C-alpha cells in the first residue's frame, strides 16, 4: 500500500523477495551507522594506592574520550564490607578527577559486594539533552 487513506487506495505490485532484500539492506546500513553501547569497567579496591588510582583514572579518561561509558566499581572482600564509607571516598576521588570529561549517569549503588557508578562522556550527554529539549521531551 502506498496511500492507504486515498479513495480508492493506491497500491503497487512488487516482488516480495526484492522488497525484503531492500529492507534488510536498509536495516543493515542503520545498524552499521549506530555505535554499539560499549561499557568499559574500571575496578578499584577500597585500599587502593594513590598511583594505582591515578592509573585507573587515566584508563577511564581514555575510555570516556573515545566515547565509551565507564563503570567504576569498588569491590569489597570479606570483612571489608564493614568499610563501605572508605569505598565511597575512593569512588568520590575518582569522580572528582573525571568530572571534566565524564558525567555521573547514576549515583553509586551497591551491587552485591561491589559499589558501582556509571559515567558517560560529557559531550555525549550534552548532545542528548539538547536533542531532547529540541524535540520537546522533558529532561
């Protein structure tokens, strides 16, 4: 059907195989142009040293610059679960060093024995918010 609301409706007779082929080509081109939602992870211990933290910050910064999302997680083992406040402080240090390139997508949350936060690239978030505002959606 080309124009189903017309009187009489306008239809075109076509080869179904050709139509499916063109549709699959179009879908493949759309998938190719889309960027896969890559999530990179940076693991930290709550007793991490300053240099090791700086190395993790450097890796996370590289991931964010490439446009990937970063999941920063502080893992706890055994009795370390009693010191979640120290883990939050370590995570906050990481967030403070990455605030110019990344935006916190969700607040730190306990996931089993891990305290995790997801960061997304700053430019990408700003572009998404502008698109939502221009289309009239609430941000």
